[in-house]
C-alpha cells in the first residue's frame, strides 16, 4: 500500500522520510513502514503493511486470508 493516514488524518505516502507508523485508510488498523530492494536496480521501494495478524480481512490487503 502506498498511501496511509497519520493520526491527525493527513494522507502520507510511503517514502524514506515517512513516519514509521501510520493508520490504514480502509480499516483504521495500524500500519508499519517497510522497504525492499529491487534486484535489477538495487533501489529501495517503500510501502505500508498491516501489523502482524491485525485486521486480516481489510480490503487493502493483497494476499488472501486463510
């Protein structure tokens, strides 16, 4: 997920200088800022991810819930 919200309700994009925690705009759950490096360019890409086992049925999750 690229867009999240701050506790004040402002939208924030997942970048290197974004806050480490945010709120999901879909379900209100807690998100953490994550990053990974692309294998072909070695550049970091940033994204928001739900905290472990929280809001497993949120529509913003990309993987199916077991």
